[in-house]
């Protein structure tokens, strides 16, 4: 785990929410605040700011844009919690449990629209379009994931397509708008052509690959880490019948016995049932199998390595080194 | 009821959804399509287009912008259905019943972000900012309504503030962006100053007042119309403990007896309970009282009349006459 809880970015995000959001709608700000306060790694604002410095070292830092990226992420988490009816998030009560589903849907909608209002006022093209398109793509990925739930015929390719949309798109966009914003500050003219600049393309690709590695690692952790490490019960992806990469590998390696165990688990409508708990334990064990863990870890390392190589076209800088460090820390994890 | 099911605007909205949206995400388009297909009065796109013609008669019509306004409305309905766990909408199964809550939240999010992407690409400032701010304001109103549910101390002033945000803001914005878009087409320079043009201010105010009258009429219908007329069971606002204007008036007029009947109804957690049905019937009767209906009707007429007067600064045109006709048709209703 990367601990950024005392970084200046974390402070900037918190200060921003406290000062700006609270005045406009106190109830929604309270929900958002409890989510930010609960921690989280603030990886998205961090990548947004580092991408800016890596693209144009002379441009001033923009913790506000970075904050917006974190807020969009928080909004998607709030809506995710409604979708999944999750009981805990980041080790605390999720927003839907604390405030009710109705309020959570509205709070997420409010956050999205509030951030878009700020973005359309403060940032030149193509920044607003990138963020709106990003959000559509994330939803697209979530819908595809929902439709693929419990589908044992899932392939690694379809899995990568889904996490490319639902997770990597946000990391890629963080890096892209961070870079574009820095180029705008450095005096480049606004417009869609900015998306084709060498630094922008390299950083977007870094973010996308980092996001793939991040999600695969997250999906592995869901089965291999403890409840204390996760901040939520282990195996929660399995409870939602999510077809993650370790599950796909375990099914491919485990033959008819593995398939039967997963089918038995997915047949339960109520995952709190005692028999369902036993079935869940059996599948979690399958995902903790050494061969499955190694194969999944290899996939994390592959995308983290590709993310590192995506940084090559950028000039040497402290920010580029920090981005490389983030990718290495994903790759170096042990479960 | 204003029947626009065979108008060219309706056809344009349908054609647009069929051609454009279906290619990008067929599942979500299917949900949206079933909602548009179910009818609806298409008042928002109609007002968007009429406002454009009323502001600048020489500008070409823009059924695409009008379609976007209807799609934003549809997205809020899809999320509303999740919130309210409504069983029917426009006489058909609501999206959440037909597709599941998870899918509905995503479909609404997708629609919002898809429309914003199109708007940021196709429309100059301040159009994107107006629409993002509008959505934040609608959510604000919905949160306030949620917090005020079952609050018997509700005043007409707070009710008007809530419907001003949750309903009138959208109508006002339809008229405003319709007018601004027409002025842009007529060659006016883009930017926030457009919001202060005489035609724009007059049309936004028309839309806002029309929206107030529309919502008050809708709230009265909820108690006085039949299930066949409503396309959903009568008294559904009461089931959700919404403090509507007729209820506020009935409480003010009815003394302790009225208060007791409402308290008894709101004490039921399960509105399908037989005793709850009896309690509901008793309160619906209170709202159908002649004095309550007359007082509420008077409020509709007042705001519809103010909407008519808001059109005064505009030059005479067929479009202005049509807008006036829409306001008059609200005012002339009989329950």
C-alpha cells in the first residue's frame, strides 16, 4: 500500500473540499468529506499533478484540477456503493448505508455535475470533453461488467476490455488532463490538437497501463488479503459474481472441479447464508493457489513494466521518476 | 394533457436517439428508447426550440440541442425511479423494475456524461456551464425534498424553493440555452455575457415560471386524477411522504383532524399494507376537497400568468405565441 495520507496533495484535496464544497451543499459535502477523511491512496490526484510537472516542468502545480479528479473518483465510488449495496468502503460504513440509497444517488449526481460546472468554467478545450467522455466510458465498462457477472466463459481479453474502461480510463485521463493543463499554462493554444502532443500521448498511455496493473492487483488482493488490509471483507468480488483475472485463471487451471465450486457459489442468492459462506471459502482458496497468484502477479508486473516504458519519450525529471516509482511499487508488491 | 406524440420535435428526438445513441451503447439506448417510446409530453425540447425561434427568428432550428434537453430529463427520471423504487412510470414498467437498480444508476450516469460530451464538443460557452450548473441545482432540490419528506411543518415558501430547483430549473435552462444557441447562430459572440441579453433573461424567466406552474399542477393531479390519466397509481407522492402544495394547504385548512390523518399515513413503513391503503385513501380525499383544489389551482394560474407576462419583452412572433399557448394550457386545466 502506498501511504499518501500526509502528502501536500492530500492536504490540498481536503482543504479544497472543506472550503469550496461545504458552502454550496453541506449535506452532500458531509458525505464526500467522510469518504475523503476515511483515507484512500489519493493516487489519482497524485498522478494528475505529477503528469503536469512531467509534461511542462516550468508550469505551476494545479492541486485544484487534481482535487476534481479525486472528486470524480469519489462520485463513482458513491454510485458503486449503491450498485453493489456494499456494507463497508475504505474500512468505514459506505455512503449508502450511512445515508440511504436515495441520498447516495443524488450525492453522486451532485458531485459529477458540480465538478463539470467548475471544469467548464476553469479549463479550456479539450479538458471538459475528455472528462465527460471519460465518465461515459467508465459507465460503459461498469455496464459490461454487470452484464458479464457470473459468466464463466469470460476471457482475459474481455476482462482487460472491461477494466480498461472502468478503471484504466480514469487513470489515463488523470495523466492526460494533468499534462494538457500544464501545456496550456506553458502557453500552448487550446484545442483538440493538444491530445496528440508527444508528452500527452505518453502520459495518457502511462496512466492507462498503470490503471490496468492497479486493477489486476486490486482483484488479486480481494481474494488474498485479509479483511484488515482490505478495509472490507475478503472475497467481495466473488459475492458480486465479478469475473476477475485470478478467477478466470483459476477456472482455466482447475478443470471441472473448479467450475463446479464456482457454479455452486454463484447459485446462492443470499451470500450471508452459511452454506454460501462455505462455498465462498472454497473458491477463495482456489484463488489463493500458488499458480494462480503467480500468474496474476505476472500480469500485474507486465502492465506495470509497460507503464514504465511508456514514460520513455518524456524528458528526464523528478516527476517522471516519481511516476516510475508508483509503477514500480505496484509491480514489487507481494501478496 | 398536451399531446405532442406526433409533432416533428417528437420525431426528431426519436430519430436522434435511434441513430446516434444506439451505436455507442445498445443496452443503455434500449432503456432510454423504451422511456421515450412510452410517450411523455416532450415539453422540454419543445420549449428549447420555441425559445430559440422566439429569441432569433432567422436562426435555424436545432432539434439536436432540444433532444439533449429531453435526454437529460430522461436521465433524471431513470435516477428518480431508482430513488423512489417506483413500480411504474409513464404507464409502463420503470427502468429499475425492467432492468434492475444497478443498471439504472449506470444508465442514468452514462446518459448524463454522454450528453455533456456532445454539449462540450458542439456548443460554445456558456451553454456547457449552464447545463452542468442546472444539474447540480436539480440534485440540490432533490436532496432538499428528500430531507423534507414527512415534515408537516413544511411551508409554501420552502415548497416553492424545492420545486424551483428540482423542476423549474430544467425548464428555465431549456428556454435559456435554446435562446442563447439561437443568438450564437445569429452571430453573437460566445461567453457568459449572453446570459444577460434581454431575450435570454425573459425566456429563462418564462421557463422558470412555467416550471413552477407545471409542477404544482402535477402535484395536484397526483391526488385528483385517476390511475389511467396518471399512468401510475394516484397518491404516489403521499406514499413517498412528499410535502406537496395541496397537502400543505390541506394541513393548513384541516386543523388537528387533518394532521392526525397525515401522521397516521406517514407512520406506515409498508405502503402496500391494507391499513396503510385506508389511511392513504383518507388523505387523498382531503386533497380532493374543493377548497384545497381551488387554492392549488389558483397557484397554478398565478405562475402560468406570470410566465405569460415574462414574455412581454420579446418581439411578436409565432414562437412567442406558441409559448404563451403552452402557459395558457396549464392555467386552463380542470381537475
